């Protein structure tokens, strides 16, 4: 036991002096919060654009339809006079859309014939879509409104012409995009843990072999298992730090940005929730260290280890992806899958849903058992003579 | 005291060591001499417990290498072919780590480290990180950490490999001093002159088997030659591996 601690202390000291490795790990810890913060701000700004900004609309022939103009102005449209050549202006992208009211509009309108207005638009310009849709909706609304009035005046129920009424339920709002994004938050946390330990584990295993210090080390009178445990424990503080930094980062992002306003759902990342997420993630630190240790011990060099470990960090993202697209109920079988159970639990914490204690316990125990199994395999690996003398 | 009895080891079809027997006495320098690939390092690796013999046995101070590897490891100091240090630790920290792993600590360990630093003239590099050390400096640190627990038996795999003339002389001097303290020294070399200059007892290994063994004078008498070089060639039956 004492010797495990000696190995752990040495590896921690050695790793702390390796600034480049652990700062890379820390960068990965900040990756999730920075990315999610940025995406939320983007989504937030587009939500605000759509709702708050009045529509600037260039109109040619305003004098031909004073009532229509008044209707538009009442609906938050700022009417501006159009340039001499509206089509050129739209083609060049100076204006998103131009409304042309021809001189015969008034006459057609008064005599009850269909009065025509023209919209000049470029349907291939994505950024203009919001403006185009809005003005189209307003014009249709005006037409329906007056049509209804005319029917009522003639004593006909307007419902007669409303044969089918369509109500749109658009789920592809910016909100739903953001909700999708939020589903990835648990994975970002796990990603940070895996990447936080990767450089440390690589250096203490593949690095030890690469710099030819493994052979002299193993000649010391210490059971092989002690080396595995000592090196594993040395990785823990670094992944703890990664986990902590990621959570603090997410805490800041979700408490500084008005996320509720953007998303329309409550995300409860207060200090208590963050602390609970921290606790629920602790077994993953063991798992991430053990599995990467096993793989890195096979690698002949740090370079080789560096080609394997990123894949391992991606594995827990697969159930996370599924979670984003197909919401999964926190059933027992999900808790038995290490990292998947935790992702579901984190999601529940975030959404302030009640957590079942037994789920948390099962997920923790399952993860710890798998970690112990992997560590046992790693110890067996270190007991083989090939650990030092591998044929290249 | 190292006793090797009928030791064998194969890697797949390659029979690296076959039925090797010899013993190395305390207070003597024993040399395993042979061309590259003769099985010297494999023999040594079985003695320092990193390889398990397929057959035969080896005992160090009475402890069997397969049955009680930890005891064996406590009784040997090894300079292996791989001499990697921890570049971000200082000389002192490198030595201390191995001392702690041997169960030493506190004042006794620090005194031992100081003594080794003095003995190997390492004062100028004692508190520097070992990153960027020269071959000679790295070797000194590797020796110091191998001897930190003051082992009775010292195993050296090609100890002067890659050293310049001055360092080689210093190294040989150091090995003799260790012998004079009564330790059992076992070293490997493919250099005839080195073994002739250092060793009290020579085991000539060729193709995984012992071709001849004895003190230098015994070897001359057995082969009927008047110098060791000829005796060596006579024993292994070719000029392969001679410097």
C-alpha cells in the first residue's frame, strides 16, 4: 500500500512538471462550456432578431393603398420608399424584399375585383427568408381580414369559405435546436474527464516504455499490481480537475446567459445540481483512467497511444447521440451501461426532474465494477513478461 | 552469490539460452562474454526476474528467481540495457524514487543518496533535472539508483557501452571498488579486452550455451593458447563478434 502511494506521488510530481500535457487536458475541459456558450449565444441572438426587430419594408406606390400601409404599420412594419429599380436592388442583395403597389390597385379594390400587389424577392437568399415569410403572412392576413369583412357585410358566414383550417406546429424552432444541443451537455462532461486523464495516462504507461524506464522500474521489489494502481491513482487528481473545471464552466454559461429566454425550458444548473453531477461522475474518472491505461499499456510509444485514446473518448458519445435524437426513459438497463446511465442522470438533474436513488446507485456500481474488471486485466497485462520485452 | 543451474529460455522457435550453468561468487567480478545475440542479456534478464525461465533454476543469495522474485529484487542492483531516467525529475529525485521503492526512507535514504552522489562525482548535476544529460551523466544516475539499496549482488548489462575512453576507465575503476567491498558482480560484455581487464571469472557464451568457463589462467590452460583472444576464438569456434 505504502509503495502504491510512493508511485502515485512520483507520477503526480512528474506530471505536474509536464505543463504541456496537463494544460492540453485543461483545454479539453473548457471545450464543452465554450462551445455550448457560443452556440447558445448564436441561437439566442437569432431568436431575438426574429421577435424583437421591426421589419423594414420598401414599398413602391405607397399612395395607391393608404389602408394597406396603415395595416402594415400597425403590425410593426417600418415602411420606407423603394428605390427607382426595385428588382436590381433585390438582385444585388441591398434589400431583402420590395412591395410594389400598382396604380390600378385602388380602382380594383373599390370595385371588388382582386387587387394585385407584387413582391420582389430572391427565393435563393436564405437570410431574406425571415423577412419574406413575415411580409407574405401579413399580406395574406390583410386579405383574409378584408375578405371576411366583406362576407359579413353581405350576411354570409366567413366559415363557409374556410373549408380546411391548417394550424402549423413548427418544431424546428431555434429552441428545439438548442434543446438538442443541451442533450449533448452530459457527453461534454464525460469527454472532459476522458481527455483530462489521457495525457497523464499516456505519459506514465506508453511514455515509460518509450523512454526506456519501464524495465529498470519493474526490477524494483514491488508487486506489479502496485504499479498499475499507483499510476491509476496519479491520474485521478487531473481528471477531477478537468471535471471540476468543466462543471464550473457550464455553471457560468448557464447562469450568465439568459438560457430560459432562449430555450423556453428551465435548465437548473445551480451549485447543488453541479455538485450532484460531480458526484455522479466520480466513477467515470475511475473508468476513464482504467480503460485508457489498459490501451496505452499496449502501445509502444506515446505517439501510438495518441492514435488510440481519442477513439476511446468518443465511445461514450454514441449513446449520447442516441439520447439526443431518441429521448430515453431512465430504465434499469440504461443504468447498467457505464457512462450512458450517468448521461441520462445528468440530463435529469439539468431538467430538474426527480432522480431515483436506486438508478444513481446502480449506475455507480455498474461503472465501478467494469472499472475494476478493466484494472484487473491491466494488472494481468503488467504481470506478463511481454510488457517489457515486446517484439516490435 | 549467484547460482545458475541448467537455465533455458526460448522465444517461439528461437532457443535463446540452453542449459546454462555457472556460479558467481561474492567478492569477484564474473563476466558473461560472447558475441551479440549469444544469450547474455537473456540470461541476465532471467536473473533479474523480468523473464521467466522455461527450464532450470537460478538462485541469488539462496532465493529462487521464479519462486521469490521480490526477495531476489531486493538483493540485486541492476544496470539493464534500458537505462531510461525520468527527465522531469532531478538526479536526486530519480535516485530517491528507487530508494523509496526498495523500502528505504528518511535520513538513512538521504545519507545513502549523498554518498552515491559523492562516490560517482555527481555533485554538479545532483539537483538538475536529468533532461538533456550526456550519456555518461545518465549512466551515473542509472548506476546510483541501481545501487541505492546497497545490494549484495550487482548485475551490469554492457556497462561501458557507448562510453568514451575516460568514462570507460572510470567505470572499470568503480566496478573494481564495488568488488573490493565484497559484492558479487556479474557483467555482460561482447568486448574481449574489457572482460580480460576486469573479470576474475569468465563465462564464454555462444549460441545460447556455455562454451567455456573459468578464471583467465584456467581458460588459457584449457584451450592451450597463450592469450585470451585466441582462447576466446578457440572456445566459440569462430571470430564472430570480436572487436
